[in-house]
C-alpha cells in the first residue's frame, strides 16, 4: 500500500518535428510506495498509445515519465499520461490511475537543412530530381553520395559539379510506395583516388524534405489503365478554348521521359476539345501525364505560341503477364 502521495503531477509543453522520431520527458509525479509496481501509459493524442518509461526512486517517490513517438502530421497534441500501481506479483491490472497529468506537444513541419530542398512528389511515381547541393574543394579525392530516402531504403546519388569550384549538386532517382513526409539525408564521402578504403564519415551532409501525396488527375484529366509493352491510342482528357483566328496544338509529356504531339478532336464553334494520344510504356508503374495546349495565329511562322490550356491525367500501367 502507498505510504503517501504528495505534490500534484505536472506536465510540460514540448516542440517536436512531425515525421521524426523523438524521445522526451513528458512530465513528473510523486508517489511513495514500498510494495507496489508502477507503470505508465501514454495517450499521444493522435489515436495511439504506448508504455512510458518511469525514471526515479522508490526512496523519494519522485519520478518522471519518458516516452518515444513519431507524429505523422503537424499539429498541437494533448498528451495524457496515467500512472498505475499494483502489488508486486499480482496478475490483476488496475483500472484506476494513482496519478495523471497532461502535456502538450506542438509538432511542426520538418524543414530542410542548409543545402537541402523542399520537394513535392507522388506515391507510386518514379522521379529523378535535384536533392540539394554541397561545397567541398579537393584535388586528389574521389567523391560519392549516398541517399537515405527516409523510408528505409538507400541508393547512390549522382554528383554533378566541378573540382575547380568545389560546388556540386546531388541528384537521385526513387519511388515512394506510400504518401507521407520524408526526410531525405544525403551524405557525401571522399576517398583518395585509387584507394580501396571506404570512408565511414562524410565530408558533407544535408537533408531535404519530400512531401509525398497521391497523384490525382487535374480538372479535365482522366485516370487511365493500360498494359506495359502494348501500344495504345486513347483519350487523355478535355479542355475548352474558344478562338476563331488561332491554330491549336497539343504536346503530351508521358511521364517516362518522352513527349509526343496530341491529336485534337473538337469544334471551333463550341471551343470544346478532347486530346488523344498514342504511346507505349516499357514498364509497369504509375505515370503523371501532362498535356499542354498551345495557340498561335493561323499562318504565323513563330513557334508553338502561348499556352492556353493544361491538364494532368494519371496513367496506371500494369504488366502484360
């Protein structure tokens, strides 16, 4: 049985970063006992619970509660901590807490470190992009970059720059399977040219933040399904643009590094058109198909003219097996 319970429990206000795992002291309480086991349960305010770690002394009865968590989204979260006590060796789990306190955790959006960038990508869509930049001058070392994509995977980065200036940027190619916010950590290593020794400490490092969302068609676009390695001809979407003295043409970016002209089918009278395109995807995947429509004066020799309409469609390409 407890000998005494003094000093009201107290919580704290903390600042953490969304999507980053943290371990923090959540608050403290006093409860003196000699024959009871104590345990803490944390309600993180985001629909999840976990056990807390009690750090303190039976002699003084003073404890603080430590917890480890990761918030998936930004926001202000009310964290409730309850302390339970039961006689040593008892199989009965108590339902009433002997102490309880609330803390507040403000989870802010993650930010890139110096040299890094804020990126926007789509789940299931392969991308190649510049992740950030470094400065490191050397004359006798080979440089290589390793990318931690923040989803449990790593890959080599491509360094593009100059030994003369020491300025480089790092490019990487990846596909995120799920939506979320990811911290991409890029580490650059240097080794003597020709040396078989692989360094373990980077000479430069930065982090970028990738916000990965679900790819959806824009207004006028469509969600489409095709088969890899099979040629298709399909309607990609529609737009409205009324004109009487301009010629209109469409350019399709198929999302796999290729472009082609689209076929416009519609009427000058109504200004309503849809765009058809023919293509073959080499591999299965999800592709962002961007269609840009341009207009120029009929008979004008000057290029494609200005963009007058644009839409995005989503192409889901399955295997042909």
